[in-house]
């Protein structure tokens, strides 16, 4: 049986990404998008994620979930792991 208190404390032990990390990932995503000649609107349409949220992520203003990062990576013709690695994360 899983101890819910222990599981909750384990989850809270995961550190929040730093501003530098968010900016690095966001700029990596924006660079890939631009290299493909896509607008934020194009990327939004390809992923089902709003253009506003794409902009927020590219500016490093919010952390992105793994499922959304995977959607973006796929639309950019790469993988989430490759984007993270390129961003130095």
C-alpha cells in the first residue's frame, strides 16, 4: 500500500525550475519554431495549445508539463528529450 503522506512529500521534494532553466527551454522552443518558419499561431494549431501559452513558455514565464512539451516537440519534428538537452537541462 502506498503511503499518501510519503508520496506527497516526495512530490514536493522536486524543485521548481529556475528562471534561467525556463528561459533556456523557452528560447530553445522558440528557435526551433522560427527555424521551421512557424508562427506561434501555427504551433498552437499543430498542438492544440493556445498561442498565448506558447508565448508564455517561450518567454520563460511558466513551467511546461511533460505532455505539453511532448506535443510541442512532436510538432517541431524533435523529441522532448532533445529540446531539454539542447537547453542544457
